[in-house]
C-alpha cells in the first residue's frame, strides 16, 4: 500500500503567478502597485515570491462575472504568407 503526499507550494515566482491567474506579469505588477493584488514577500536580499495561499484567496474572492465569454465562431486563423527571406 503506497501513501501519496500532495505538497502545495509555499511561494511562487511571477511567471508562476501569471500562469495560475492567467494574467500578464505586467498586469500583476500594476495591480500590486494599486493595492489590487497581494504584494510579494521578501525571501532573501534580492528575491521575492508570492505566498501561494494569498494568491488562491485573492482568486476565490474575485466577484462572479456577468459577462459571457465571446462565442467561438469556429473560424480558422488565416495562415501567414511565407516571407521571401525564408525561401518557402
């Protein structure tokens, strides 16, 4: 019988916060400046990280949206014409 352990991260870096929240890093930094997002914590002299539980708490505190996502038209994205430099 094996026992599985699940370890949640304690701190996460900006790229991970961006991935978790689906926000751009620059948006997160601007929101921190406006006190709209949890601020990072000092981990060492030149290293900061966001407390994972604060990110989850922020995410679950967000209000529900009344906007629906845009409909998917099913249209394919147009292909870009090959450039003369590429030789194709």
